[in-house]
C-alpha cells in the first residue's frame, strides 16, 4: 500500500491540473490570432485561414464571422481577400517572437537599471508603465526602480525617456541572490516543467494547440537571465525547443 501511495503522490506532483497550467479554451478568435501571430508575414487569405482553423474544430461560417468581428474591433486589417494583424497586434507578435527567440549577449556582470522620474501620473498610467517595463523583462526592486542583468539585446522604446532614465549598475548584493528576490524563479521553472510534461501527454490538434499556446504565454514571463543566475534544470531552452517542434508540426500538417 505504501508503494502505491508513493507512486500516486509522485504522479500528482508531475501532472499539474489544467487550471494551474492556465490552459484556455479555444475560440475562433484565439485560433485565428494564434495562427497569424505565428505567421511571417502575419497575413493570410480568408480561404487559407478558414482551411487552417478547421482541424481545431472551427467551422467555416464560424471562422468567417470571427474574422468580420475582428476587423470591426481593430484586431485585423483587411485588404481585398487578405487579413493581416493590426499595428497593435504586430507589437504583440514582436514580443512573442522575442519570447520564443530571445536576443542575448554575453554577460559581464553589469545590470541595466531604469529609474522612474516622472510624477503626477494616475493609477491607469502607472499600471500601464509597470506592464510595459515587465514586458521588457525588467523587475521592480522597489517603487520606481527597475533592473535586470544586462544580457538582453533590445532597445528601450523612445517614449520611456519621458518618464525615466536608464543607467548601468553593479549592485553590491550577490547577483544570484538578487535575481531570486526579483523573479519567482522556482515557481516559473516548476510550471515550465509541468507544461513540458503536459505537451508530451496530450494528443489531438485542439489539445496540443491549447497546450502550446500556454507554453508561449509562459515564455513571455521568462526573465531570460544569464545561465549562472538560473536554478538547476531550468526548462526555458526545452520549452523553446518543444515549441519550435510544434511549429514544424503545424507546417507539415
């Protein structure tokens, strides 16, 4: 009995519940967006979009209705029979591409620091700024002070100069210790490993699509730290490799 109990506990530990993995139900809109976000250039003819969403349980009439709503909402732009991501979603595609293929450089111990100097902003503006800085893989040390190891190659948007200043710093605190306080590294790694296990288990186009959409969302939150600051068995590279394989699988299909 004890042996079976141990096996059961181990199985439950390795298999996270769907809500813990943040698996979201498929909708016609989410399937269309995911296909276009993964396409380069991010545009497809209506006929091709309808063909590609069918394996995920989205019928032709449902797909066309979703496309019309997305054009009206400003998610897509339509030119003749071709649908393309709007400018707003092109920025989302750039963030997703950076998450899947982050541009890094050798780390020499420097940290990138951004200090907010502007005042008089309302709650909505502050929340938007925090979201933008987090999307740039910066973490908040204390209110108004954001930083990260300077190992990521990406420019800061020009308009951020209106609200703050960028510096290069060398904290006295040990880098690995500081990283642990800035990012929930163990929690991110645990969820990443659970997602990898889930993608290996699921079968069927819709379930795999849902699983890998969750993988991409998780990669968006990867701090992309230097290897020496990461816990052992960090699943970031494995997640990116699995997603690349899934993109090839979609292309073959």
